[in-house]
C-alpha cells in the first residue's frame, strides 16, 4: 500500500513537470523560463554578480534570444548570425539575450565557460547574458538532443522566427530582413 502511494505521487509529479514544459512555437509567446541558480550576469566595473532571470522580462523592442550548451562548438551554432546583427544593425534598436546551459558543459570546463560569459558581457554590455546552471531551458522548452534554440520575437514578445539549427546564408539574410522589418514597425 505504501509503495502504491509512492508510485501514484511519482506519476502525478512527472505529469505536472510535463505540463510545465512547452516547446516554443511561431506566432506564440516564448514559454516562461525562470532561472534562479546563477541567472543573469551583472557587471559593474571589475565586479560580477548574478540575479534570478525570467524570460518574461522581455524588452519592449525586437528581441533575439539564443540558448545553447556551454561548449565551444555549441557557441558557434548561431554565432555567424549574431555577428551579422552586430555589423548590420544598431544595437539600440533590438535586444539580444544569450542563455548558456552550464549543465551541458563538459566536465571540468565550468570555470572556462563562466570566464567566456564574463568576457562576452564585457564585449557586449547591452546584451543580457544568462547562465542556466541546471539546464532548465532545455527541459522547459523541450529542446531535445539538439539543446539549442534561436528565437526572433517582435516588441510584443510574439515569436516570428525560431530554429535549433545553424542558419545558412539565405536564412541569415531573410531573418536579418525580418528583424529590420520588426525594428521599422
């Protein structure tokens, strides 16, 4: 009898976790993600700190959010596109949020990953840099084995483009044009 209750409780807990997971979809809002462990990296001079972060704190302008594992190869997934944005657009017209899945970093590389995040925050102080210590984004947004996501949202937070793959030249061009259109509207 005691084990039956435990099994029932376990099944109900699993169902509730599944209910909180939701894959992002075009024309919808980004499902809420709350990261309390580590979270958003804040920088003040040479000092660094973290604060809890939620995806609901969307800027009121077009927004590019990228999520990937804390590895060098994963970092390069969307890098050509985000580099293009830095060249083609005024950083005041849109916002970039980068969420790094520290839970997916290779064993022993956590310090290196954190150092890279700090370096990127210094290079791009206007961007939001978030450290997901427990891989909650991968679970919440149902990212599966790819574990990566790039989303372009309009100023109201509606998803206008999303992918979990590297962008080819044509897709980078059309996504850049979409972002320019969103900035202009």
